[in-house]
C-alpha cells in the first residue's frame, strides 16, 4: 500500500475508546459538526448541502455516513469503519483533483451522483448533484 495523501487526516480508532461506544460516537459527531454543521465544505466551488432533519438527536446525514443497512433486517446499524473515517469526508470532497482520487459520475434517471473513490484505502464518498 502506498502512503495516503498528505491532506488526509488520520482515522479514529474505536479501540482507542476502550469499548465506550457513547464516547466514540460523541467524538465522531463532534467531527461531523466541525466539518459539516459549523462550516460547509465546497465541491468544485459549489457548497455542500446535507439533510439536516433530526432523527434520534442527530442529523439524518450523520446517521447515513456512520451506519450501514443490515441486509437481513433492513435496519441501520453502526458501521465502525465509516465512523472511524468520518474525518476523511471533507478533505476528500475538497480535493477532487488529487491524483489519489478517482472521480466518477453516475446518472440514475434525473439524478446524478458523483463518486469520489480513494482507491488505495477503498473509501468512497458519494455526492448527489442538485440543480
């Protein structure tokens, strides 16, 4: 594996929280607030807008980026890898022209999604373009 880009911060590690999920979740949410709520990233000069609807005390978008759907039940469950890498979201969005990223566009009906794939670390950020 090659070295990650210099602009990519170190990921969190759940193990550093001694099994205290609530403390881990609070730290993950602080990063989300810092990177998306209290300031907004831009993607190629366009401001990023996210779903700020509150569910279980936090934004729907926060739950979307820190959980994944269980195929058997359809329930959203904590996704530790996604959560550990939350500090990567904003830098990836703000460095679309870096050679470490593959940027793909996916058109589905009227919707276009931009896929920002940090292939070396197998991490994908998906944005939806809006007019």
